[in-house]
């Protein structure tokens, strides 16, 4: 569906740095693409107070974070394509930021709980059946490290906001 020029290929990654970002925007097929785009399109409706620049910042930071984790810590991952790791990071980061809003706190905790439950399920029992739907194995490591990246970036933002309010 998309040229191999854009997917994560471990052997080409450091010489073709754009793959740090582009690998997360290419997909193995139309079903894969549509599932990821639906999840992406739902984010502003689920978290309506999210600022566009927050999302843009996360879209710039999360892809290379995930790609570099693959490269340096998971050398067995040779190829990757898809937005699901970034989506896990986006939802995690935004939910963490929403914890600061009293009216949104319970919903943010619910979203975080669902993400954690999904990650535990995937890492304990295996994939959720999406692989059959998209016609390709799902790299659950992307989900885990995307959520970790989202927790780091969302936590840093939350901490920065707290420190800013004190001064």
C-alpha cells in the first residue's frame, strides 16, 4: 500500500532518519490504515479540550521515541509500520494531562485504566485479534513503549504546569 521507503527497517534507520517518523504513518493495508485513523479521529471528541499544539508536539516526539526504543533496546524488531504505538502514547499523555481538571479526572482515570488493562492483556495473553483483521502481526511492543513515551511526555507537561503555577 505504501512504499517501503517509509517503513521502519532496522538496517536502514540511521542512514535514513526520516523513517523515525514516517514508519508510524504507513500501514500494511487499508483496514490497518482505517482502524488507526478512526482511533486518531476519535481523540479530539473523547478529549475535547486538547490543544492542537499539544497533539502536534506529541506527533513529533512519540514516533522517534518509539523507533529509537526499537533500535537500541529491541534489536529483534527488524520492520514496523503503523500508528498504534503513537496512538497509545497520545491517549496516555492526554489522559494524564486531563487528570489536572477536576471535572475530567474520573474519565481520564478510566481511560488510563483501560489502556493499562489492554497492555497487561496483550503482554500476558497475547494479541487481541486485530492481527487477523489487518492481515499482519501486531507489534504489541509498540503499544507498550508508545504508552510509556506518552506517560513520560504527559508527565513532564503536567509537572511543568504544576511548577509554573507555583511561580
